[in-house]
């Protein structure tokens, strides 16, 4: 580890020298990824759990130095380990009677994937049968699974992102045929997105098929994912240098599937209970007694054993108490923290709208969705600021004696 650390120090020195020559940040990042990061993170999944804490801190120190040189955040050793170390378990493989489709059920961390490999026919007449087979595979997938479709679909889907919003982007070739229209309609009906056209790339990184003799190229090998996976896909492009002994290029799609973090220890969840304090009111107590008597009268005289009789009596008491006194949420769960007095229904709705607009922006990726998100974000910020100001003014007016102390206490926590 000492030799590795010293070697990376010398490479980091080269990175500093390049920055001193006013090299562009993009080139510096490329140098870091190819020369420094590739050496540090090589096999990180294998050795991350076996190195000592001190060695891990030394490597993280190198990464922090590189981050300051590049002027951008970089993944630490633990984060890179956490992202990469996803155990993939093959649950089942299903070969469809229709020879063009095969499905694979995977367990990747805490996420289940249904991966379908497909080979679309050339003719539009057979394409309907092909899509019906795909529809049967997707309908037979377990509930909650994320869907990934891969393969040669033999379809030109164009780049009309306005018509097929959320299905394709505007960064692909404009070619469109009948098979492409059928595939687009199929993807739209199943909330699927074709990722090849979502990213702005050079033509060499878009066209998946080529014919040297006529100089023809097209995009027919596609990566299609369900809407829940789309925000996690980082890039999808062609690797034209890969030798596959075919006229199809290799298509590579990067995604980052983070495992769900364990629940943080903190304030307890809110508990919903019977509001028994209302029984102190004479009117509520009278209603409770009368309905309880009616419930007891409906219980049979001879139930059988003592456990069944007690269950019936206890359920009658609880149901009558809920009916007459109502329920009450106690505790300090999310949304119910008594110290957060500015969190009102208006603030909650504004923040909820902002989150929904953000998710819609990720799925659609259109300028209209982006504008809707920014408007919702500005509206939520204004509502939160107004609520905090109102609570602050009320607190200052309520108690003049302690107002000055609260003011400086708030300033110290800024």
C-alpha cells in the first residue's frame, strides 16, 4: 500500500502541473480518470473490504487533493465500493417458445430486474407478433420488477420527442419506419424509454449498424428501460472499436443502482392512538357509554371459550372509543415534529408539487417539464420563506422578554 500511495502521489503531481499550464478542466478530468483513478479504483470491489481504515483514509486523502485540483466532487473509496459492489443473483431464465425473445430474472442488491433479450423481425407484418410476445413477457414479469429490454429491434424510431414524450429524446437520427412506430406505441403503453436517443452524442457513438460497401448506418440496436430505471441511467453509447466480427457495434449503457440505505436512527415514528383525553368531556363520555352498552348487548351470551369472549369485548371497546373520541397522532414522526411550527399543509403541498415536478422532468426531459419544475421550486421556496417569517414574527411578538435571547440563539445556528 505504501508503494501504491507514493506512486499515486507522483501522478497527482503531474495533475497539478497540468493545471498550472491552464489545461481545460475536461482534459484534467480525463487525465485523472485514465491515469490516477483507474489505478486507485481498479478491483475496488475485491480489496475494499480487506484494507485497513488507515489505508482507506490515505487513499481518500489523495482523492480529496485531486478534487481540490479539479474543482469538482469525486467519489470516495467507500462510495465507489458501495456503488459497485452489487451482488447479481440469477433467479430464473425463461426461454419463450417464440425464438426471438428470451427473458432473465435477476436480483441486483435490493432491486429485482427482468432483462429481456429480443431480436425483431425485418418485416412489419411479423412485427405485431413479435410485440405481442414481448407484451406477454412483460405482463408475466413479477410485480415491482424493473424492466430492461436489449437487442436488435430492426426498427427506426426517429427523434420526434414532442409526440413521443418520455419514450425517446431528440438526439437521435430522424429515420422512422412502420416498425418504429409500432415499437414507440408499445413503449408508450408500457412506460418504457429508449435510452439510445436520450443523450447528445456524436454520430459515431449513435449508429449501431453499418454497411461498409454502401456506407449505410442506422440505429437499430436499442436499450429500453422502464420509467423507474431511467433516472439511474448515466449514459448509453456505441463502442465502435470493439471487434465483434459482425456489422453491429457494441452498445454499452451505464447505470448507477444504489442500494437502499438503512433507516437512520433519529426521532421515532408517529403513533396513531385513540384520543382518550376527549372522554373527560361529558358529551363525549355520554356518547361513549351509550354506544358501548349497545355493543355489549349485541355480544352473544355464550361465545364458547374465554379468549373468544374477551376478543369480542375488547374489539367492541376499541371500536366504540374510536367512533366517539376519534384518533390522534402522537410522537415526532415525519411531518409531525412539534418543533417545526412552520411546516403547514400549504408548505407540504408546495414541497410535494416540487418533488412531483422534478420526477416529471427526469422522465420527460422536455423544456416544458423543466420550466414547470423551476416554477414549482421557486413557489415552494417562497411559501417556506413566508411560513418561517410568519412563525418568527409570532414568536418575537409573543414573548418580548425572551425575544432577544431567541434572536441571538437563531443567529448562532445559522
